[in-house]
C-alpha cells in the first residue's frame, strides 16, 4: 500500500510542470502567431486621415490625451511589441504618427533572451 501514494506523488511532480509548460507555450503562440501586429497596421495610417479611419484600422485607443490648448489629441495604442502614438488636430485629422518599442512584459523578460521583432 505504501508504494501506491509514492507513484501518485511522482506522477504529480511530473504532470504539474508539464501542464505549466504547455500553458506557457500556448500563451507564447497566441502573442507571436497573431496576424497583423500593431506596427504593420500603423503603417497604413497617413497624415490627413480622419480619426474614425484610424480607429477602424487600430481599434479604440488605449489612451487619449487632450492638447493643453484644447485643440487636438494624442491617441495611443499598445501591444506586447509596439506603442503607436497618433496626434490629431482640432479637425480630428491625423497630424503625425509615431511608434516605439513598448515597455511590455515581453520586452522586459523574454525579449532579453531571444531576438525582438524589428
């Protein structure tokens, strides 16, 4: 009878790390295999484009900041790889588009071990 709990304990010690590893692989596949990252979608944005068109391509912004003069806004989108900032004028048309690497969990941890997307 003493052998049976030992086998169950060993199986548990093997099964738990395997399940955790499979979950980590699934999360990595989700983040890395998605189509159309934020940077490539942002490349479709051009100066003069209406804010509605921008939001159709990128979705709703994560952050909206009003200009201090009350004319125009800064719209920001962020994913695991990139941050895209769009500045609009008082007429809600794009005045500038910029992107930079995001300060994400991926870039701070995994990105130090393997190469990051350019």
